[in-house]
């Protein structure tokens, strides 16, 4: 069973999906509570969305990361496209994306993404990527080209990007921000104490600084970050991360339950209840986030289109309230 779970058959061959995890001891997968159960995808629109992704030769994080919401989202023509290939240079302990040496960038990919967004008729699209530490700019210019292609082919679509941390890639962030996405998302993923074991290739304060720098470069861009819970973090640590994100003026926080992809991945330490998520959401709102999404099945791009509409409305309401507050009688 452990070996089978590490094998990837989807690309027509057989390869070890997570070679860097093969030596690790098995972590038995805990039985999920009732509130995390999801239905198998069977909606006809799901099949249409899947067919379009195949036709355009596009990769989605929905499939690569084994997202539990794929049936619901694809049935509504919502797919989070993952650019720059399906092989990541990092080996995070929670992630189901393949680790290895990526292939060269595909120069035609931006046009295909733009075409798919137009054909799906998306109001809002989320574009993410693998980590590309092998590239001098970490893939920043490719992100910018994808944003430009979507603007050209689907000008009414708002664009949300979920980027790597661009660690040690000087000038990369400026390239992406200059392309002016509507939302810049970068996930902190977990609390600082757990980074060495869960996100060993990343640095907590680098990720936090990245989000802070987006606002410094262009305050009009919404910023967003996400956390997984259930990895052994303490409540006080989660609240501290919220405070850190607010100091960086992050607008939107997402929180969801970590689910273990295979026996070689980090173990689930706790299943956080819906009531606990509701409490975290209330605390986040009290700390001043414009938008909060917190539930067991919340993921970075879950309900991203409706969340963006609410996010924009919340900013307008806050700006209106501040103008009223500064008026002199």
C-alpha cells in the first residue's frame, strides 16, 4: 500500500511521484470525521471542464494536489490552473505535487491559459504554480506573461495569482506586481515553529516579507494568505500568525484542515471541528481582515470568485466609512 500510493500512473507511464519521501517511516492515515466527507465527482459540467483542461494541455492544482473540492468546483467551471509544469523543486511534507527537476518552460502556455479562461467564461480565475527554484527569476516573467494573455483574451476576468516565495530571486516580485493581478496570494501554510518539518525549503519571514512588499509596491492589489490546521499547531500560534499578517496589511486569510495525501506525508495531528473554525474566523475578523474563509474544506481558491466580490465590496465599505469619519461638521 505505501509504495502504490507513491506511484503516478496518470501521465501514461509509471514513475515514483515522491522519491524524496520514500525513505520516510509510514504515517497511518487517520479516518476522516463526517464533516470532511465529499461526494465523488459525477456532474456533466465536471467532465466538460476536465476535457477542456486536457484539450488545452493545462495542469491544474485541483488534480495535482488532490483537492477534495474538485467535484464541486469543476462542476461550476472553476479550475485553478497550475503553470510552469507539474514538477516542483521543493519537497514540502504536506504537498502531493511531484518533486523533481522540472522541464523547460512552455512558451505557448500563457496563450493556452488565456484561451481556456475565455472558453470557460470565468468571472475570476486563480493561477498558481510549482516552485521553480531552477529558474533565475523563479518564474516571475512567466507569471507576468500569463496575466497579460488573460487580460488580452478575457479582459473582464479578474485575476488572482498564488505564487511561490521567490526566495533569493532579486527583482522577481517587482516583475509580477507590475503585471497588476487583482489579488496576490502567497500562503504561509503553517506556524513558524513547524516550518523545518513541514515546509523545509521555505522561510516564514521571507513569505511574510513578500506579502508586505506587495503592498509597498502597489497598495491597490489585494493580498491574501492561507493556513492549514491540524498539523500540531497551538491556538496561540495561529493567532500570532494572524497578527503578523495584519501587520503586513494582508486583506484576506483562508484556513482549512490539512488532509494527508499518502502514508509518506506529514501526519494529521488533529481534526479541527467546524465550531473551532468558526471561532478562528471570528478572531480573524476582529483583527481587521477584510475577508475571512475558514472551514474544514476551505482551500486557497475555494469559492474564490464569490469571495473576491465580497472582498472588493468590503474594501469599498471600509473606505466609505473612513471618509465619513474624516469629514468635518
